[in-house]
């Protein structure tokens, strides 16, 4: 099963009204992620999720509950609130992300 990776960068929470890594971790909801349809199609409730803050080298892993559609981005891409549970902070290891701050990685790594 594939793993969804989302980034909660510190610079964005400092400059915009966006939740930080720690707030996202505590609430279990990542706000307004633009997720390409090719990644959205692979997301399944119960699959693994990784929450990153690349700026501060933080990582948490848990279980994806659901993707709740919100508004569309300026480019027409659908945004989602990412609902997670059972998040646990783990040692940081980086992941390559797409331009929207999300990625899908294979569980076979």
C-alpha cells in the first residue's frame, strides 16, 4: 500500500494563516493541501501517512483517515483537509515532495 506524505513547512505557518507541524500533529488535520488527482486516486483510508516539516527536520507517521475536499486552488487543483490518527513522532528522514508539498511513496522501500 502506498504512503501519503504531506509537508507542514515552518515558513508557511510563520507567514500565512496555516497550521504549523506541531498544530497539525496535535489536531490530526492538515489544512488545505492541493493534491494532484494521480495521488488522490491512490489514497485509501487506513493507509500510512507521513507528516513532515522539512524546515525543522520533524517527522511523524500515522494512519490516514480521510481526505475532505475544501476549495479549489487558483490553478483549479482540488484542495483537501487531510485527517489523520495515531500520529507518532519518529526520527526525521527526508522525502522528495512535489511542488504542492505532497508526495506518494511506495511502501516497498
